[in-house]
């Protein structure tokens, strides 16, 4: 092959890769809140990960730009210059924040500028004193407040990249990290909305280490919602070279009613848009899920508060309440919603067999009202925590 033909093939091949990258499909939904996480495998590092940094950069940029997801937590940002360039080129759509620790593999969060503003005082590396447990990558917390609708709300996004490798030491560190995270959110973020997302480096049904008990059993036992568990249960994988879901999204109980069940997805067909994706872009697939944006940004304030006398068969106790409420009504099924004093929806459920017990441990002290729908009629009851 002569040199001219070689150059032609090389340039033509690069153009094909670039064109393919531009064809990533839109994954986001314009009326919902799209949350995603993705390990971008040593992004920008010339000594690790994909060897062609230009191809990796172009593909990562194209995926973020074309899929049009709203909030993305990235792991393994490994070159500050590459991160700065990527952020500048996406700056018309996304704002961003990156970890400030010294280790190479950093986490970053990107979010749509027209949907959120950052609350800087609440944005930081957390649990930095547990450097060994988190493999020198302490979690990144970014607090965002909403910008649209008639209500301003906040969500704390915690991007994690837990210890890798399927050996007993790594497994124990992931388990310890999960315990630390649970303690942190149940104390520092009690009653608030939060999402933990990123590369958890283990699965939710059984561990990648000898099929041991999942290191995240503490969260599962406490009934936290992992949208990504739907993917685990479906036999999906978020890592290109094994069968495990190791990238996850988990939300606070205060966001349970906002998550649209059944919408968790893994973009495991990314390689149909860029050939050799798992070698030239990342060995992980993006994982994403959808939340109710309108409910998050819209107040629901009743025109009047009815007294309990209007619904004699309705029983709610205790009031004042602390960690849970029990609601009973003499019909087979009824719907209920709990609002704070500003009219923001904080909990909702459909009761079966005449009774519903709701966990209220994460709710902040204050005034609330509960809305009960009975056979087409709506009633409210004032409550206090």
C-alpha cells in the first residue's frame, strides 16, 4: 500500500467514526427529568484507557450532546485539560462541577443550565476523611435548585466511584463505603431530596466477588429505590466485558413518588453508533432513568382545607407524628398524598385493604396536610411533625 492510499484510508476512517458519533440518538425526554451516570474510562489520560484520545473525546462529547440528557454524573475524568475543553464545548447547554481531590480519576456532574442553578455552598467533596474506603475518590456532592415552574426545589446529587476489583478487600471497602453513605444521607441530608449515582463497581442481586451478598444490602433492606435494580433484575449489564450491572442510580425516599417506575435504561447498544465503542470510547455503558419534572417544579395548593368531620370513617394517627403515619379508611382502596405547608408534594401512595402505613422519618419538622381521595371526593387533614 502506498503512502497516499494509507493516508486516505486513515482520514476516511476517522471521518466515518466522527460521523457515526454524531448519530447518537436522543435519549432524553423534554417533559421529564433525565438522570444519567457514565464511567468514561480514564477520560483524557494518555497512559490508560482508550489509546486514541481524540476519538474518545469526540465520542464522549457527541454522546453527551446528542442524547440530550438533563443531569449526567461522570466517573474517571482523568485529564483536567480534556475536561475543561469538553466543558467549554458543551457550555451553551450544560454547566458542570468536578471533584477537587488530588487523585487522577475524578468525578464530575453536568446539568442543563436552563433547568438548574448550582448552590455552591452545598457543593463539595464529602466523606473526605474516608479516603482509603473510597479508593482515594471521595464522593462528589453537587446541590442543584430548579429554575422553571412555580416552585423552587433542590436535589443533592452525589457522584460515586467505589473501589473496583473482585477481591475480598475491595468487596469489604465497597460494603464499608455503602454504610458510610447511608449514615451520611440519613443525617446530613435527612428529609431532603438526593440521588446517588455513578460507578458503584458491584451489583445489587449478588456481589461480583464470589456471588457474595451485595455490599449495598443496607440500602436495599431500608427500602431505598434503585431504578437500576430494574436493569439488574432484567439481566442487563453496564460493563462491556462482563454480565453485571455495576453502575447505579439510587434516590432518596422523598423522591420515590417522582421516579417513573420502569423507565431505567442502559445504553448498551451504543456500539451500533460507534464501532468498537467499548475499546475506543469507554468500557462502560451509560445508565439513565426518568423523573417527573412537572411534579418537582409545580406547587399543588388546595383551595380549601376540609376538616376530619367531613370524613368520619377516616382515621390517621399519630398526630403529631414522628417516623410513620397510619391511615385507615373503610373502603377497599384509596389514594393519598402528603404535602408540606408550602403545598409541595412530599409523599404519595395508593392504599390497599383499607390501610396504609407511610414512612415519614425523612420529613422535616413542620406543618403538613394529607389529601385523601375517596370515591371521587377529596378531603384534607392537617398534620404536624
